[in-house]
């Protein structure tokens, strides 16, 4: 339960009631996302709330009129779905849609995802358009990556990569690795950088072995050495905060693109305007998921194109979720994806 700035507590709350067209999902696994951590640390949202939106589990009950799902079905649920009709939806900017900004999953209180709880109420428009079945043989842990993979696919799509281009990814946490794998899938050559060699070694197990150890080398200089002095065709900034925006732009070639993927808090940033005007570099933003990529992201995850469970470094029971959030907010060199598992003991027998 989020109670205020950096104040998260274990509390007992009623199982949320469901209405017609809705479902109750018993949560098995919920990934910890950086956006939830920022909301907790900045107090940007009113309290009380129960966060958590990378949710997979089992349908515990269905409301009147639900025909597509029944108790016992294994599912993951998105928490945002757009209206598909407004100005922003018509222009494929789904995250700016007023309906999209409404959260359709809650464990009680103001809807905020609710995945850091045992049971989540899934509202009717999410049941109809934002629920994905988990096939037999696919784990709840793998399935909880569908939403973050979707956000990464959206970012890669925004970069409009061409086969043969060179991409630098700054930040090699789980999201940076997913973005890099997807960029390579689009035909790019990947250079990855991080301050922690341990993370680069983990990325190498996913085939991302052209690396720059930012604790020992100048990233901009090394990238230029690898690209005949030009710089990368595209740079992905997968680290929160604004301090590395200038580095990302300096590592990008004239006429290239820089994707800001983790800069989710408003604030001032140092940007060289001549890099945009004279050097013709383009800043690209991407936030949240795209409904147009829902099926593709689900196929990618459920087909196990990469074994995403290998990105999970720590699994916490619900009783230790404050510790899970603390570790995720202050990651260690070897910590990657953190998940909370209210139902971790019934992975093999969801009924």
C-alpha cells in the first residue's frame, strides 16, 4: 500500500468486488516497473493506492456477461487500453488518449494497477480488449513481460531503424537489454554501455557482446571509434534522469536519432540546440504501450523468442514487497528485473 512519498506498507484490504463484465484475477507474478518507483519516490499521486501493472495470474471469478474467460484461465492483463476514436488515437498517439490514461485494474482505492496484491479487479474494457491468455507451457514469469515488451517495441518502432544501422543503447538493465534485442531484431548492429560490467556480462548472454564499460572508457569516444568517427545512427537512452541526454546526443552521428525512453519526469534538461538545428539530430520520445502492438508483443513473449525469465534476478513474496521495491529503487550491479509473487507457490498448479 502506497501511503505517501517513499512510504509503502503491508496492509490487509478487502478482496475487490467485481461487477458485470469484469473479472477477478489472482495474481501470480507482478514485475516492478520504474514508473511505479518514480510515483512512489516523488509523491506524484494521491494516497492510498496499490501500484503494480506487469501482472500475470489466474482468473478467480468472472462477472455477469463475461463469456470469453472463466475461472482457472491463465492470463496477463494490460492496465491501459485507449478508446481508438479520439484525436490522439486517430493519430496513433495512444498514450495521450483520455481513456488510455484511465487505469482499468485495481486492488482497491484509486485504480493504479493493483498487481502488488493477491487479487486484482479487471474492469470491463480491459476484459474485452486488454487481456491475453497464457498458453500452456509458458510461465507466469515469462508472461508478465508482455506489457514492458510492448513499450519497448513501441520505442523501437519510433526510431524507424533500417537494416545495417548501428545503435548504441545506454543502460543495460532489463529494459535496456529488451530494447537492444528488439533493435537487433530490426537488423541493427548493437553497441551497449553501462557503468556495471556485471550487467554487460548478462547482456552478452543474450548475444549483446559489443560493449562499452562506461566505468573505464569514454562512451562517446569509443562509439566514434567503432563507427569511422561518425557516431551511432541511433542512440537509445534507457536510463532515467536527464544527466545522460547530452552524452546520448554527442554519441549520435549528424542526422541520427536519439530515443528518450526513461525520461518520465518533467524537469529541465541540458540539450545542445545546435545539435538539433545544425547537426540535424532528432530527439524521439516514446512512452507506455501501443494497442497496435498488443498482439505482436504477446506473440513475441509467448513464443519465447527470448527467455525473459532469465532477466529476473530477484523474486519476493508479497510479504516482502517493501524490500522488493527498495531494491528496485536502489539497484545493485547484479540486480536486474525484480518481481513480486503473491502466488509464487502455485506456479505448477494454477487451479
